[in-house]
């Protein structure tokens, strides 16, 4: 657990049991703690026909995070004497899956937790699933008349829909639709804050952010609404600093700046009443509790207290009533609830093979003898020199091979001697005070490659696209020391389909400690905290489709209920996504087989078997199956 930092990033949800397996820990209403092994869940799913790779969604963890966020705001509000309430909204774009949104709506009911919709499709989903008129629906993004009309009609049904104006021209559309439909809209406005934040996802803050109104546009909007007698419809101020804001100082600065705008809009005569801070509440992916990009230097409680106090501090001094506080936390709400499990198919190591006594004899090429001398002379004092020699002779032999002057066996011998030399040097690196710069990457260069039954592009797109780090850990055998050091290659045949950066509390690790594979036993790794953004951003690279998914609920007695399951895409599914018709493909293949029968290359009976193989593949999983 220490080596992989499980307790640092696990947020109290993940732990280790005595058999060396990672567990998910949940408390029931009576306060009893139940720990369930992820390996047991994986086996249970496989027995039910949902093999690896498998995305496991823990409903309990989603419920728990919604509870933590709401309760934390409640206690910050109570302890500081804040005179209004918190109303969270979950941004659907962070995980649009129906099961997830339904669970959020269900668990959020008692807190009036609503949804944020950034498109017409998301609004339609929100309107049908959020069966709770206490909760808010905040509409961000570009909105056409259809979008606005739908929201206005929903308002007639008692749903609290807010339209957040993102661009100056949107105000006219909202005014026009509202006057035509005779419905008073709830208007919000997104402002561009000057405050810029640290972290990866910060392009939504600062003067050059693409969304939101600057102060001139804001004044123009207020004047327009006043002209139309609609200033009382302007109720909400929204900003979004960017996702995964690691530094609490940036959060506080954003709130303070927004409150200045809020107070001035009240002063202008707008109704106001709602302050929407957007997303940004970070997840501590590496467990370092720092302001590093993949971490955060604040707890949830600190976040809530700081937000509440910053709002009070600014608005009290202006004599402005406290607004309803809205946040659009996505990542922090769903990240913990999904774990992606996958098995390792094979490994490659860069270990030399044992040499025969007489591999190097009298008539061996002199270059090979030189290479052997370089190997034998390695000591902690001459690491760099020995490495240079080894590399030089190995490259010379490669060149001789190209010119046909040494045999394939000589070349293989040279590669092997060089590997012995490099491995010997690598082992001695720990014994020297200062590792020469050229040798610093040797441990990575010599690390193993573990081939994983997963597509980074489909299931972990942020690793490939933006170098995001997630905790990646074997879910079992953690009572054994991991003796190998490896990077992960995925099942696509793309050189970008790899994971070679791993979390570390101090820095980024270039290799991951792993266990050697055991014959006849699966080795299963889990990528944790993947509930946010990964699922729908993934793509069909190499036509690897959606993975199997199970939703799991750990009941009050600690029993695992496989509450929902979705079988991953079949080959027919992914082919049809790229416009092939599976029937048409079958028909073409059938004709090929029929011709072979006619030409007497196969029998009719063989044709039947061949077509059966074809159709079985067509309906099979896109990943490696046992
Ligand atoms: N609100 C808006 C407008 C966003 O653009 C985003 C995502 O960047 C979010 C909320 C969610 O942010 P987070 O996942 O950091 O909570």
C-alpha cells in the first residue's frame, strides 16, 4: 500500500486487505465498515460473462462523494452563519452515461443536487432524469432558439432552469424567446475573470478565455435587460476558472473577484440571488496533497469553508444579501466511483539470456571479444566508460552485420553481451554518489514492457492526449514485493498506446513496480479515479470499442450486488460505427466461401465451419478473449 500510495490517493475509499488485494471500503447507514476485494468483484463479473477489460462503477462511492460535497458545504454554512444554502449541479459532460446521471439524481435528491447542461442533448437528458423541482438545471454553452424554448417550456412545469449567457448575442435570443413564449426566464451571466489559475485546464480563466462576458459586454447586457424591463430576470452570476485547480489560493482569488461583480450587479438593480462558481474542485490523483497539477493543496472542507467565508467577507462589507451558492463540481463528484480493470497478456524483458561457456572462442570476431572485455571490466568507478565501450562495440557489430561480415548468431551474441553489460551497470548505479547524466535513463531503457488488454485511446484518453496521471496499481499480490519495473503497452498497435508516466508523491515515476507473471494465473491491474471525462472522450482507434461495464452496489451487509451491466461493443457494433454493414460484410464473405466450394478448395461442410467462425468473431468482444 505504501509503495503505490493507496492510502494517499484513496480518499478513504480504497485500502488493502491481508491477502494483498485492494479493497473498496464503504460504510453503511449503521456506521459499519465493509471492505470488498476488487479481485473478487472482477472474478464475479468474469463468471457472469463480463471479462477484462472491465470498468467497474461503484454506486456507493458516487453516493458518498455527493454526500461529502453537500455535507461539507452544509457544515461550512452552519459554522460561519452564512445566510443561504448550497445547491450543487453536476455537469453532465463530465460523465454523460445514463447510469451515472440516474445515480447522481437519485443520491442527490435529498440535497437538491441538480445538473448542468451544456448542450440540447444534455438538457433533454437532464429534464427527463432530474425528477426534483428543488434542484436546479443550469444551462451553459451556446444556445439556439430550440434550446431556449425547451428550457422555457420546462419552466412552465416547475423545473428551475437557468440560462447562462455565454456570449453577448445570446441575450437577444433569450429576450426574444421569452417574450414570445410569455415565460419569465431565469437569466444568468458568465463572466470572464481576470484571475488566472495554475494547473492544466486553465484556458477557461483570464482575459483570453473563450467563454464569458467582459465588463463592457456585461454593462451592455444589463442595459439591454433594463430597457426590456427584464432586469429582474437576471439572477445568477457564473464563472469557471478551469478544471482541477490545484491551489486553494486561486480558488479564493476567483471567488473574491466574482463577488465584486455580483455586488455591482445587485447595485445595478438585477434580482440576483445565485452565485455559481463553476467547477475546479480538484482530485488528488497522486496523493501528494500539493499544488502540483495532479494534486490539490486543500481538503474538501477547506474548499467549502474558504468559498463560504470569501463570499461573506466580500458581500457583507457591501451590505449585499448572501446568495445561494452553486458549484458545478464534476471531476470531484465522479472520479472516485470508477475503476478500470485490465489483465496483462504478456511481457517483454530486457534481460540477457544465459550464455554457453564456449560462446566466445578462438575464432570469434575480435569486435565480440572487445565487447566481452567491456562487460568484464565494469566496476562502480568506470560506469560511463564501460557503457560507452559496450555501446560502441555493439554498434560496430550491427554495422558489420549490415555489410554481411558477421552472422545472425554473432549479432544475437553481441546484443546479449551488451544487455549483460547494461544490466550490470544499472545494478551498480545505486552504489555511486552521482549517476552520470547519460546513464540516468538506463533503468527506464531496461525496464520491462507489460502488454495490457486495454486501449488507452478508448478508455484512458487523457493519458494519451494530455499526459494525465492516474493511480495504476495491481489489484492483488500486494503482499509480495514487486520485483519487476515496467511500462505498459496497450493492445492497439500504435506507438502512442502506452503508459510510461506514473504517479509519485515527489515527482513523476517513469516505470511502475510490478510482479512477474505466474503461469496459469491472471495478473490484473486497476486504473483508479477514472470516473471523470474518460468514458465519452475515448475513441475507436484500431476499432477497440467500449469495454464491459458493471455497476456494483455494496449492500448494508457487505454483499456485492451487480446492479447493472453493459456488455462492451461487439465487433459488429464498432464496424457499424464506421459505416460498415455487418450483414453486407457477411454476404460478401459468404460469396467468397461459396466460390471456394465451387472451385473445390473447401468442402461445403468446411464452408459451414468457416462461416460459423466468421459470425462468432463478428459478435465477439473487440478485446483479447481467453
Ligand atoms: N462547469 C463548466 C462550465 C466546465 O467547463 C467544467 C469543465 O471544465 C465544469 C463545470 C466541471 O469542472 P470540474 O470537473 O473541474 O469540476
